[in-house]
C-alpha cells in the first residue's frame, strides 16, 4: 500500500496541528488513524471510468453529479475487509460502543454502502455530532453504518482525483459537489482575489462558487458571518435555511492549507453554530 505524497502531507499536518491544539488531541488522533487507514486503502482500490465529453457536459449543464454508485466498483470482500479495519479504529476510540449482534454479510455491507451513498449528506462530518444523524428516512445511525460510511470514503476520494480534473469548472454553478453530489462543509476564500471555493463533505472535491448568497439553499439574501481567530476563520449563517458554512480566508493565512485538516481545526465553530440552532 503506497500512499500519495499529498496524503503523507495531510498526515504530517495533522501531527503538527496536534502539537498546537491540545484541546483537540483526541479528535486529531482519531482522524489521524482513520485517514491513515483510508489513504493506505485507496491506493489499492479501483478508480471509476470518466464519462465521455458529451455526457460530462450534459450532466454539468443539467446540474447532475458525475458519479453513480455503480461506478465506484465496490467489491464485497474488499469493502468487508475495510469495514472491519475501520470498526477496529472506531472501537479503539469509542470503547463503550456496541456493534450490532450478527455481522452483516459482505453483500449486505455493499447494499448499506449504496444506501449511504444515495442518502448521505454529511454522515461522517468530523466533530459535528452528525455521527448520530440518520441513514435513510427513519434509521438512526448505528456504529456499523458509520463504519461503512467511513469505509466508503476512500472510494470517493479516488473518484474525485479521477473525475474532477476532467471537468470544465465553468459549466458547474451548483452548491453541491459536481463529482458525487455531496454538500460542502467548508469553504475557502482564495488568496489572490478572495473567490470562494467549496469543499465537499464526502469526496473532498473543491469547486468554485459565487461569493454572493447561500450555496446550501441558493438564497440570494445576504448571509451573516462571524469572524474567528485572527480573522482567518469565518462562520457564515443563512437566515433562510438556517444552515451554516465554515470558511477559511486564505488571504489571512500564510501557510500551506489542507482543507481536510482545517475542517477539524474549526470544530469549535460547528459547536457554536449548532448551539445557536443552525445545522451544517
């Protein structure tokens, strides 16, 4: 299992952040171990085929994400092994959790993975409490479902790496991911012009979006925002849909930025927003 240089850099950034943020040690340790597992696994997973130019353009212009579950090529035995290793990490950091009695078959795990893919908004968003959200209409999140959601992530990372570079970014004007359809749970304001890019909560794709309005409900009403530490972090809240979006202003941050790490370092903003009645 050979990790990419970028993945090594993310793990190094997590380790460095651990030294500066004692209050987040448990969270950062958990995600370091989880990401290490996911990054190692993705090196051996298949990558989806990219659609032809006509199909890509048709979907972009129609607001239809590129990826379907079948394209992920999830093989039951491989997924079952990844779910097992993910469950071990979850148990290590949550020793009081009880996984359901009878272990699902590999085929049942694939069916659950498909259900999660087709209904998941931010099931596995770090530190927001959404680990206890919902899969499907009425089912509370169970530890097994959470493990399957985390195990699905490296398939989605590969999909983003493969598909996103092949897309014309100017054709996508939606507030959800052009690759997998996931909601953003972080935004970046670019260093040069302050243009806004959204970061997918599922596959980690980045795409451009207008600075005006709420990408989560498309309201054009002015959003309120609150400044965080040293003006680097902003918390935008929408008065219409009562959702929030954490934002990193790269004009104020003079270091290498890894959105997957910044998403963790801003967990305090999640807690504040949710205490005020907003949701991701």
